[in-house]
């Protein structure tokens, strides 16, 4: 009965308003699709940022671990003497120790070969620190440059000293498609 009463009104609408519901539905669905794509884009960027932070932290920790290992061998060394060679005086006739020491970091042995340049002994090497000795294992690694320079002092204001510098670069394996490197410089 109600339908019969309004039938005349509903079907007597002008032809120009037909299809309004279809247009309205298309506009609303387009708007909802745009919102969905925007939310997906934001979520994807958030995942990329969090992955980048994780990779950066991993690279930093690799560099820090290599620095700690190098500091240990420089300060504690063998019988509390550094295993890294340095000049003992301004003539630098002979190094303080062997120029090719073997050290162990994280259970992996490294034989370092130091070069002499004036009053400085330096070593530069890739893969100085690894988390595993397995060559197929893709874990973070660290490269290091070690230099020990003799500085002549003038007593009583300053005295002879050896300045040790570690330039360490840690890097992740690039699991997320991007390799991240973080560096640390230590000097004392």
C-alpha cells in the first residue's frame, strides 16, 4: 500500500536525475580506494624506516665491537703490553713489537700487517671483525684502520706520547636491499 502511494512520485522523476546513485557510489568508492592506497603507502614507508633503523643499529654495533676488540689488544694485549707496533722514540729505529701480530676477535684469528710511515705504524684491513668464520654466513662485519703515531713532547709542559687512532666502519649485509655503514673514530 505504501508502495502504491509513492509509486507515482518515484517513477515520475525527471530523466536527468537517473543514475545519480551510480555516480555517488563511484565517487565514494574512489574516495575509499584513495584512502586505502594512502594508508598502504604510509605503512610501507614506516616499514622501510624501521628496517633502516635496524640495519643502522646493526652496522653501528659491528663497528663498536671491532673497536672494543682493537682497544683490548692495544691496551691489555699480551702481558699488558700492546700487540700493535709503535715507535718508542723520535728515531724509530725499531718497533715496540712485531709488525705482524695475530689477534683473536670473537674467536676468529686475524693476522695484521702494519706498515711504517715516518713515526707512524698503520694497518688498514677489511673484514677485521666478523660474527662468524663461515664465509657463506652473511652477518655484519667491520673494517678498521689502526694508526699509532709517536709525538715528541717538550718537557716540562708536554712529554713524549703515542697517539693511537682507530677508524672503524661497520656495515650490515644489506638484507633489506640496502647496505648501511656506520663509522666510529677512537683516539687516545
